[in-house]
C-alpha cells in the first residue's frame, strides 16, 4: 500500500463547478502533501486510489475542565477530543503534528487514508482550522466528519448523520461558516444530556460526569470507533441505519 506522498512544488487542479464549495473551487491549489492510499490491482497492475477522510473532534484545548460536559461560554470541553483519541489509539495513529492551529495525525482505516484533527483554538472558532485543512488536503464535503457534544441526546447516546444544521452549537456554526455555509457534511453527535429540573445550564456544563455517565460516555466512545470504521469503509449503508436505531433505544427498558 502506498500512503502519504509528499509532492513538493506541485499543484492539484480542480474544475469550477456549482456543486463544489468555494474553499475547493480553485483552478490551481498549491500542495505540499497529498494524502492518498493506493493498492496494485492483482490482474493488470492498475492502482485503486481512495479519497481521504478528515475526522475532526470539536473541543477546547487544556486540562482545567477535563471530564466536564461542555460550556457555551468557551470553557473547556473534551468529548469530541476523546473520540479522536479513541480512534487514534484503535488505529495506531500518532497525533504528533501541528497544522492550521490543529493537532493532527495521519493514518488509515483499512486501506482508506484518514486525517484526525483536534483544533487547538476555542471551540467557537473551530472553522478556522477545519476550512484550511479541508482546502489544503482537498477533502470533499462528504468526507469531512465532525464529532461533537449534543445536549438534545441522552448521555452516551450517539447519532451519525450525513448532513444537518448547526443546532445552535457554536463550534458547528463556525465550521459551516468556513465551509461557505455548506451543511452537506457528516457529523457524529455524542449525547451529554440536559440539566435536570431548574439547574443552571452553565453549572451543569461545568459539572463533572457522574460515575454512571462516565461509563455511558466510555461505552459510547468504543461504539463510536466502530461506527466511524463502518462509515469510512462502507459509507452510509444499512449498517449505519441500524447503528442509529440501536443508539436511539439502547437505554430504553422494555
């Protein structure tokens, strides 16, 4: 398998198209690195190339609020980052490079190349990392997967969708703005639940997960890795539909 080829002083050309977002719509894009994987065909020696995936966890850098849910006032949240860490461990990918204010790791799932990313700016400015990375590596919208926390889902429940809005999530809003307002990119939502009763939202988001919630989140991370593998290798197949259905009812008692 051929993987991660350096191409100094070269250009990748893309035709202008109404379906191509502005951040990719360039006649000639300077490129120093092309991520791709290719396998020789056993019959005629031809190579099959795979389109890379950009998988981004939304979160805030730092450890002060590690283990908390999320704070809309730009404190520290880690759930999206934790999923990226889980994928990197499962696939043996080192997160050891900084590019576009982002900690990245390059590897593969099966034969498909992937770029894991953890933006190092506040979550509200995530688009400043995602837009440049997608343009630099020429990743199409359908292969940009965003992983983030979702209050509308119960703790530990996952949802994988091919597209959608920002759902009032400031990080997602920023990403969409830097992808020319496009919403046709996949997203993996990780449920963190809503505050109980009349509990203050800010206090809830800064609160550590309970032991039960922590177990739910840890189980969700394992399940999320398998879902990402399925998506990268097979796309939005019937397996993803079954995954979403199972997640929806996994804590419902019959």
